[in-house]
C-alpha cells in the first residue's frame, strides 16, 4: 500500500487528515511485519491518495465559487448615489443681522439667488448670490461684517445650520472716462471659517448622508457683478442595508444545492 501526501498542494485541514492516514498505514505495516499469520491470509487496506481527496473537495468549492461570481454579475456594479442640492442664498451686512434676498451697505449691494444641481462623483460647484455697486463716482471705503445663509430645500434636515460669517473690506474708486464709468477696487469678502461639514436626513435621494462645503474668497470687482462661489465635495449617502435581488438568491440557492448533490454522489460512490 502507498501513501501519496503532497502537503504543498493540499489545504491545511486535508493535509492533517492525510498525515493521520499515513501514520495509520505505517502502524499497520509494522504490525504486519511483527505478527505471524497463517498462510493464505493477507491484510488489505484501501489505497490512500490524498490528491484525489483534495480533488473531490475542490469540485464542490469550485461549484460554490462559480455561483457566487454569477450572483455578483447578476447584481451588477454598485453605482455612486448622486445627491441634489437645491435652495436659495440670502445675505446681510452688520452684526446680528437677518439674512434677506437683497441687502446693502454704503454703495455696495448684495443680491441673493436660487441654486439647483446634482453632484457628479460627489462634487458640485454652485454660486450663492453676487455683489454690485451703486452708480456713483468718487471713493468709498467698505468695512463691514457679512453673513451668508443657505436655505436648502434639498437635502432636508441639514445640521448644523448652513450659516457662514465673514467680512467685506476694501477700497473702491469710481470715475468716468470717455463717457464710461470705470471702477478700481481692492474690496474682498472672506469667510472664517470657509469650510464646513454638514449632515442631512433626506431629500433626493431620500436617504441620510453627509457633505462638505467650501466657500471661495470673493474679489468684488469695481465693474460688473462679482459672484460668491462654493464647492460641495465628498457628498455621499449613508450606506443602507442591501436586500438581495431575487435572481441573486436563486443563483446562490442553486449553487448550494449543487454542492449538496456532489457530496451525495461522492458518498454513494464510496459506499459502492
């Protein structure tokens, strides 16, 4: 009788079984050499081939692996959940002011606006209103606190309140040249802090999640409107419990049934 153990090719558990069979075979061989027996009587032990044992188990494992792969293909790739951001930007000048759709200080005016957009790969750029100057000529020095409030309608349940505080500071010089009004400005709006992270409870889609909003410093030009711009990034929904699709359940059940059938056939062959 021969024992064929190739430990490098075997799983650890099957390797242990193979070693045990080998020790059993060696013990029996020693018993046959030291024990006298009548002529014509022979000891017969089944041939131990661990490679065949492993091959039979590999067939069952391969069947299960193919089933899991097919189930993953049927389920399809998991797409990133994009989020809609919608609402209105409001602002005001001064300390403890109430944000409104339009506000002004000296010759500088702020006008709020609505915003609406969907993220792409968790990112979205938006504008939150703009600044303009009154039609005047001369010099004006601006130094005032400014508050920006974002009234979101999507997502919903945003915490903490999306209020950004900052300050407007600078010098504006406006005059007329060849019948045109020309302005030179050093005025700038700076928010501190300008980056904040928020959570939400619903919206489109109707799931909870999180996002980060960063407001850019705004240079207020002496000519034309100057917009407050911001970037939303790392916007994502909270992972929900995934319910397996019917096709996935069917494929997995079929694979398990195949494994059970293979084990029954193997037992019947061993008993025969």
